[in-house]
C-alpha cells in the first residue's frame, strides 16, 4: 500500500464527496483528512504508485489548495 501526504486547505467535512469523486478515478482506495492538523493533512492510500502531481491537479480542479509533502 502506498501512502502520500498533502497539505490542503480543506477546512471541514462539507464537500468530502467531491474530493472522493476527484480522487477515485486516479486509483485511490481511501483517504483521510486531519482537520485538527495545521496543514489539514490529506493522507491518500493506493495500491499503485500515483504521481502526487495528479492528486494535486485533481483537487485544484475542484477548488482546493493541495501541496505534496515529500518524505
């Protein structure tokens, strides 16, 4: 399982369905957002290797800021 971490501006669970709809076509199996974290950290889990830029682009396409946090 591959896990990627991102900094986002997703402030609340409102709109989570649109986030899921943006990520699902990329092969994402699940994701979580830590709303209490300063970075509103998005954790994305997938079985395949996914280019972090694809995830950032998908979320920016629905109006969210999304920056990959490299290891």
